[in-house]
């Protein structure tokens, strides 16, 4: 039976992605990347201390492009990736929003040292970066096969899959996760009868969990949804990349995540002490 591995938000962490793709169990499956290949913060905050981590958006894009080209894997578009595209198309509002979401840091890594929108646009359409711009421009917003359904952020439950908007697929959060009709917190029921896999929101910020992913169900009979943004380059001390492997029927096989170049079980709670010890 074929296996599918979903890889959450990478955010320029080429070092962690290299380790993840070198894992033979991950590499042997078909990969579905959930977007947000670029941007990110170089800091990792431990409360009492701060570490620096490298940002390499171009290297990440090169690695993802290679998997898509040579192995037939799938890469979906993320909201940060759309900043790049809309800026390349001359959308100054998107450029300004990109700045607020780490655009300046990314531009420097792309060899762009001006904040003038026209200069940035010309660089993204220039000879050096045009292949990456073209790659992002052809990425789909959604992927589905068998009982599996994936997109970057989530879906709007009020509309069928054929009527989902780009904004919802790339940006939705609370209305996708939560059922607000009850007085207490409860996951929204899955209305599409598909096992849905998304990124976009670090699991640590949603529930305080320090595992690599969240499984969301309204009750035991609800078709599960998985959130696999493990907070890569978000500043969180345990921020890393999660890889969730499922069967075509949506049955759980395994989960892994990479933090600071080390692989962990996706269900394992990683503590600050464990990560600090890696440096010694």
C-alpha cells in the first residue's frame, strides 16, 4: 500500500529539511509539502537565552523543486509563498504585508538589499530568481487522493470544496479549527468526510502542546484532521519541521520531526534541556 508523508511549514530551515529528507522512511514515501517554504526568524527563544538559526529560503526551494521534479512529489502554496508571487506581480499591498511577516529578512537572503517595491519586483522577475517565481506560480492550493485532503491553512466549512477561496485555503484559522456554538472549547466537526492535513498555525501556539502535530476530532466518530505546523523558524524553542505519514485511507503510520538537526518521534515532548544539551 502506498504511503504519503505530509511535511509542514519549513520557513527557510534548509538544515532541518536536509536531515528530514535523509531519513530513509520519509524519503521512500510520496511527499506532500504544505507550503510556507520561505520567511522565518533566525532566533530561537528559550526564555533565559536566545540562539541563532540559519535562514536559507533559496536552498529550501531548490530541495523542494528537486523532489517535485525527480520524484513526482507535490508542493502546495502557502500564504508566505503567495507574498512572493503577489509582489512579483506588482501588488504593493502584498509587499507591505510581506515586510510585516519577515519579508526584509528573506529579501536579504535572496540578494535583494533594497526595500523599494519596484526594485524587489524586478529582482523576483529577474534571471536569478525567475525560476523560483515560476515554480511558486504553478503550485496548487489543494491536493486530494483517496481519503486524503491537504491544503496550507484549512477550509471554510460553509462552502463545498469546489467553492473554497484562495484566502481561506491560505489563511483561515479559528473558524476551521473550532466549534463556537458550544460554551467550551471543542474542535469543529469534519464536514467533508476526508482526513484533512494542514499547516499554517504552529501547534505550540494553538494548545500549548510541545509535540510535533495535533490530531483534531469533535468526538470519537469524527473523521480526524491533522495540524502539522511544528513551528519551524518561528522563534519557539522547540520549533521544527514535522513529517506525518498516512496511508491512502488516512490511517496513521508514523510522525517524525526535526529540531536543530535532530530527529524525534512526532509524539515526543521535547524540553528546553534536551535541546540545550545538543550544543555540548
